[in-house]
């Protein structure tokens, strides 16, 4: 049976279209002859993530990113197509991570331990990790700080290597060496002195030890003497204090007796204070004395008679 040319052309065209379709889907990463599970993940940002990016488990690809859709609230929903032969627990995490220094991203699937597996249309937990450059920034800052410290250290080393500084250091070491030499000579002199005066030092130490032994042996006697002295001083202080208090009490009692007599009108002072007649008599005597002095000034001839020439005169009445 002979096949017509038109049939051949149609078969060839269909085969070409089928191959083109298969090749297109293959290049896009779509599975042609296997089942796929469609899952979703929500991200706040998807820098470096694009359609057809792989979904990996421990570096092994189990699916791809099929679609990215921006939501009204600013989130991005990623549609993930997972090979149907792989079961994904519902508590798994679809983590967005960097795969290289250029910022390319992939979905790293962190499998959970749930026995219930995700089905078509389920949404997985998702998070975004820092890219490699962001992760390297703290290390970069530390490296810069270390470089600054190394720079300061090199500056210090250059300062130390300065000839003037080295000369100063050499002078310091020479001074230290001279000081150590003086200390050594001094220690030698002290050793000689101790050697020559060793017998005297031993005798002094012996006397000191003897004195300390005597003090130790007579400790009880010394304590008794100190106790006796303390008792004597306490008794003397107590006696003097008691005598002083007794004298003060006696003086206060005598003063109180005198005040009582004065208040009772006894004695001259009591009569002077309590008797009003004495006050009146004194007042009257004072007035009479004032009148007498006034009259004496006005009429002195009544009381004094004298003559310069010894002659007498008539007496005034």
C-alpha cells in the first residue's frame, strides 16, 4: 500500500508540532509524562527568584517554580509544581535561599515530620533567608575591624623600629643593667655585713627570745598586776566621785536651809526682806536725811560757828 505524499506531510507536521511542544515544555522544566502536585508558598520578597527555578531537597531537584503572582497586600504567591512521586509533609517549609554570590535563588524544601502529606492546592510554610552577600556583610565588617587593628599594630611596629626609639630603648636597658649591678653590689655588702655581725645578731635574737619567754612565763602575774591597778584606780575614782557628790548634796542642803530661814523671816536678812516696817523706817530716815542736807546747804551757820580772827560773835538762833 502506497502512502500518499499529503499523508506523509501531515504526519511529519504533527510529529514536528508534538516535538516542538515537548521540547518547549522540557525547556521550561514541565513534566510531560509524569504527574505533578501543585503547591503554593507565600513570600514577602522574592529577590532573584524566577519562573522555572528549581525546588530542591538536599540539593536534589524535585520540582520547579511554575508561576509568581503579586497579591494586593504586597505578598508574592509562588506556585510550585512537585514531582508526583515525592510526598511532602504538610508541616514542611519552603525556604527561599541563595544559590550563588550573584543572588540567584531557589526553593529549598525542609521536610517536616507530619504523617499527613500535602495535596494539590495546599499552601506550605515559607520563609526567606539572607542571601550570601547579606550573610557575608558581618564577616566583612569584622575583617575591616581586624584590618584596622593590624594597621595600628604595623604603625606601632614602625614606631618601635624608629632609630630614635631604639636608642631610647637601649638607654633604658643600660640604666636597668646599671641598677641591677648596684643591687648586686648592695646585696654583696649586706651578705658581708650579716657574715661579720652574725654573732651579734644571734645574741640579739637570743635576748629577744629570752624576753619573750619571760613575758610568756609571767603572763599570769602581769595580768594580776594589771587587774590590781585597774581595781585601785576604779576604787579611787569611785571614792572621789562619791565624796564630791556628798559635798554637793551638803552644800545644796545648807543653801536650802538658808533660803527657808529667809522666807520664814528669821535673821536680819529675813526681816529685811519680809518686814515692811523696816522699809518704811529706812524710807523715812532717807527723807529726813535729804531735808537735813538741804537745810545744811541753805543755813550752814546754824550748824557750824567759826571766826577767822578768833573773835566771837552773836549766835544766831
